[in-house]
C-alpha cells in the first residue's frame, strides 16, 4: 500500500511539474532571460538554450508527462487493489475515473494557473529540475530533435532563435515584457518607443520652413536682436545675409548676454544636412558637434528649412501619441508678420536692418 501511495504521489508531482513548466516556459519574459544570461547566470543560459532548441524542450515535457501519467495510473490501480482487495477490471476502471478529478486539479489546472500568473518566479525555481530531466531524457529527446532537424533541412526553414541581439521589429514586444516584469517604468518605455518611432523618420519631418523661423539680418544690432527674442520668447534667432537673404548662421540669446564680442563673432554656423537623412543620425551629429540648428538642403542645393535639435528632444520626452506627426511649434505671443511688412511697420527695426519671420 505504501508503494502504491508513493507511486501515486510521485506521478502527481511529476504531472504538476511538467504541466506547469510547459506553461511557464511559453510565458516567461524573454528579455529577462537574455539580460540574466549576458550577466553570466547559468540557469538563465540553460533556459535560453532550451528556448533556441524548442524540439528538445517539447520532447522533454512529452516524455515527462507520459511518465507521470503512467506512474499515476499504476499507483491508482495498485492502491485500489490494496484497499478493496479486488482484481475486477470494473473496480480498476471506476477507481481511475474517481481519481481523475484529483489528477486534473492538482496535476494540471493548479500548476498551470500558478505558472501562468508567475512564470518568471516559478520557472526560475523549477529550472534546475527541468534542466536535470532534460539531460535525463536526452536519448529520447535527441531522436525527436533529429527528425526535426531533418525536416528543417528538407524545407529549408530554421527555428526562431532568441539571442542577445534582438531585431528592431521585436523591440516593442520586448519593451512591453520589460514593463510587465518591472524592469522598465512606463516613462522609460514611452521614451524608448518614441526613440524608435523617430528613428524611422527623416530630417524633413521635423524641419521648420522659413515662415516658422525667427530671423534677423546679419547687420542687426545686439539690442534689437535681444528685443525680438524677448518679444517672441525664443532662445535662438536665425541670421540671414543682408544682400542674398540666405541663412548664414544662428544666434543664441545666452551668448549675446554673456559674450561682449561683436555680433558676427558670436554667431554660430549652421550644420548642413541633406534632405532624406535619418533623423536620429542627424541628431547624433548635432549633439556631437554641439550644434543647436542645422540647415536642411535638397539635392539641388536649395534650402528646405531649419532643423532644431530641441524639437527632436522635445518629441522624445513629451509626446505620447506613439506616431510620427509633424511637430506642433509653440505659437508666438504676437501675430505672425512677414519680414517685408514688419520692416515697413517698425521704423526701429528698419533702421537697424533686422527682420523677423514667423517662428
């Protein structure tokens, strides 16, 4: 009777273990496995290896479940014979039916529920035993793996591999898993998604046209430039040549306030960018060269507009739409006035040679 009870208990435990491990294996957060494996965790490396060879894992769980069911059935039959002292087939069949709800609840449903709701914790604790049975059942699993490899060779297909280097297409799902696992906060995930969204854009998607740029002529005085910047609350003012009316640089208000040199010497050059360049690459170049404004030109050399690094960074941090819309620039304090009309209406600006266009 003791042997029968032990067989029944061992079979029930093995059924719960393999059933739960199968559910947890497909629910575990892959990004955690990758991060832990890179850090040198042996258990995570073993689980990651099983992920890359799913045929081995499937064979292990199949063999384990069949062994557990066999031990459970044998334990039920022997225990029934010991208790009822009967060898009738109908008695063994009735005992199997009566024990089925017990096996279903504690050997299938309960472990699957636990591994489904806590896959990382449960699989982490059961991983050593799972790796042990993987090695123990290796002869049988190797046969199934061989047939799988033969089929892949014939069809020319390879299984999906989970590697430390993940494709961009999978990163959004990885970020979702990372937030669910507690690795990333919602703000970190949102910022990362914004970077990926912007990364596929081009410089012209964030480029400001001439009508939305605060501009002065290069012979404008320091006081009038500061006056315009204060009026429209802008930290940067673009500069145009007086004769050609082409952009030649930009001025930062902070430089005008702290640097006593003449205005032309304080002016910073515009970084040239070609229309069609990657937005992220352009931002990296601007940050590397410490440039706040870049001039975007088309293949013919005609200026398309100005690109502000602050516009890109603002989208990364603040925008939560998940799309790549045209950036909404802040409205000016006063109505927008074309440069020619402003020169005619404002004698002070006309006398200094400065002009203003919309920002």
